[in-house]
């Protein structure tokens, strides 16, 4: 992590503070703030895929309120959170039950009592356990109770940033990861 100060030369003589990380040229770029084009301050190291959280845990790759980093998912989650939840649950549960079943259970709980946040917070806990993520900014159930759409968007982005394709499900992701590209053998010289 590096920190640099730059004197802006204006009348207030306040130094300009910038913060970032040294990265390997092939490392993925960290998510940027759409409004300002600056990297989000985070303990997540994008070149190694590891965070610097307390107790040996890893920081989330994006913040809770960075919903607009993925505008399409933000809209889907706002108007139909059962879709986003179903995608998350399928990947966290490793395919069983599928996206449709998990999303339907979420929709029923949301329609008949508004307790879907209690159901979804357990998946946040499971996701954190699988990837060793910090319980931040607060306890899982409190995050889901206070800001369910933001929590779902953050979990969606976390899985996506870890290389999973949210639209194809667990089985297709596993096939994609295990698939080894084969190269066709080169043919010998042709003779007449």
C-alpha cells in the first residue's frame, strides 16, 4: 500500500492525499468510484486476492453501499430481490437447492411476513465462512435487516469478483473452472 502527498499549489496550502496499492501489471484493476474514478479505499489487495482484516479474515472486495458499481444488478435487486438472492444462494449452497427454489422461498417469506432478511442473513454468514470474510460493517442479520438490497448487492459483487459467473449457476461454474483447454495438434507437412 502506498500513500502520497501532493501540494496542490492553491491558496489553502492543504496537501492532496492519495492512497492506492502497487499492483502487478497483470492483476485485475480494483473497482472504482463511478462518480470520481478513484479506487475505493479498502484493505483488499487486488493483486493477491487477500484482504487485511482483523483476526486473519479477509475484507470484502467492495463496500456495502457500492451498489452502483454494478448498475444492472442494483436495478434487479431493487425491484426483484428474489432473483439476486436465488443466484447467491445457489452458489453459496453449491447447487442444492437451485436458484429458482431459493428465490421462490425468499419471495414467499417476503410476501407473507417480511422476514426474508432473516433467511438471507444465514447465507451471508455462510458466504463469509466460505471465503473468510470480515463480519462488517455489523452483524450479518443486522446488515440484512437494515439494508437488505445493499447486502444482497454486496454478496453478488463478492462472488462475481471471485470469478464466478452469476448467471450460469453452480454446475456450469464448476464445469467452466475444471475445463482444460485443449489445443488441436498441428498437422505435418503436406506432400503430393
